[in-house]
């Protein structure tokens, strides 16, 4: 396993594995016994960066979420895990009431919601301090200064270590970081966005905005990250739910239906044939070895899925293979 540093402050920065384990379905679709086996194997392999959220997975059990955090808390206690494993969680997209969704009824990012939900996450996870806390989705109904101040207070109090942001426009991230710097409080340092080898069309409306999806890596966001090397990109859904190499069983969404995807599929198939690796492993290797450091965030509902992802850490693409993958589409 390889590691990289997230965060810039010596008091809060952490060394995390370059492959992050997503725990979204733990406690719902993935039962606790299976989740424990996956977690144990991940840690055995040197992994120490686990991702969850306070709303996972409310859409599967008609709840407000929290099952994933609870399973992770149970695992920590049963294994005697302390701060050697970094657990990241999120708030802001938890439904206010069971049976509703985050789009129409999310808790949001008010100071009260941030404080209340962070405390609930700490209880479920069984920790005194959240290692990394993300603002999950934008909340245009709350002044950004209130959100920034509330997150900063938690860091100052010592109940949160690092701050991150997900599913925000890049300009909103910059505004928030500027406000934090002016106020002398901690700002966002880890950015979690959807990022994979195939590219989405940018001309379609998004889930929360008619301007498109603001939770997807774009050229603008990549440029922003290159100009701010202290920031870390965590790429969620890097394997597109298992569609790579398996599109007959798991078709790609319409947002990937364009000529660029077809060109990239050809290039990907060629590299798969040359390396003998799986499509998923080539995609993960492409993300891990790029000029801009990326931490892929992959879920696993079985040991076999986890082993496939772990094996990608040993796959090194040649300069020619990477160039062909990069230039396609």
C-alpha cells in the first residue's frame, strides 16, 4: 500500500492510503458480517482511509440514514480501532424526515444542522473527533459565511480534524476557502467529486441545478486543483457502478452516450488486452498514476471486489499506454 498526506496543517494533517474504501452500503445492502470481513481485509492490506456519510443509505431502508456510520462504529469497537484508521463522513444531505429525499427535504448546512449532525455522527462512529468532515451538497439557502464559521468552530473545538467539500461548484469552493482564510478558521482541504475515465456530457441539467452536475470533475476543477497543490481530490464512483467491461449487464447512463465514450472504450479495451488486467483495474491505475494525484474511492460488497481493487495498486501503466488513454476521445 502507498500513502499520501491530506491537509497542510501539521496539527491536523493525516497520512492516508491512496485507495479509499467506500462504506455507503454497509448496514443496508451489505450486512454487518460481510462489511466486517471487507473492513478487516482492507486494513490487513494497509488501507486506512474509509468513507461514509450520515445519510447512507436512507434510500434503501426508508430511513434518514446512519446505518453505515453505525456499522463502522460497531467495527471500530469490536476490533479496538483507534486513530490508526481515518474515517471521513459527510453532512448536509440527510433528509429531515424518513421517507423523504435529500433533494426536496435535506438538512442543509446551517450552523445548527452542522453542529447537531456532527455530534450524531460522532456518537454513531464512537469517536471523540471526526477525522474528516465534508459538506456533502451545496445549500444555497444558507449564507456561506454561516456554513464556513460553523465548520471552523468544530475544528477549533477539537471535535473535527480536517474539512472537505463535495458536490459544490468550484467557484463556491473558492469563495468558502477565501472566507475561511479571512476569518482565520480552517477551510476545505479535501474535495470529493465524481471522477472516472469516461467523461460525462456537460450540456445536460443536473439533479439539483439546470446548469449541470456540480459534483463532477471538470477541466475547471482540475485546473483549480493544479493551482492549489495543497488540496486533495478524492474521486467517488470511479468504476461507474461496475459498468466498465460489463455494459451489457450494467448499461452506462445516457450522460455517457457520446462519441468521446466510444473512443475511450476502444483505448481502454486495448490496454486491458495488453496488460491482462481487468477494466476496473486499468481505470484505477489510470487515476492513481496521473500527473494530478487522485485518491480513488471504491466500494466493495464482497472480498472479491475488494481484492480486484487492491490488485490495481500493483498495475503500472506504460507511458505509451497512459498517453493513448489520455488522448482518446
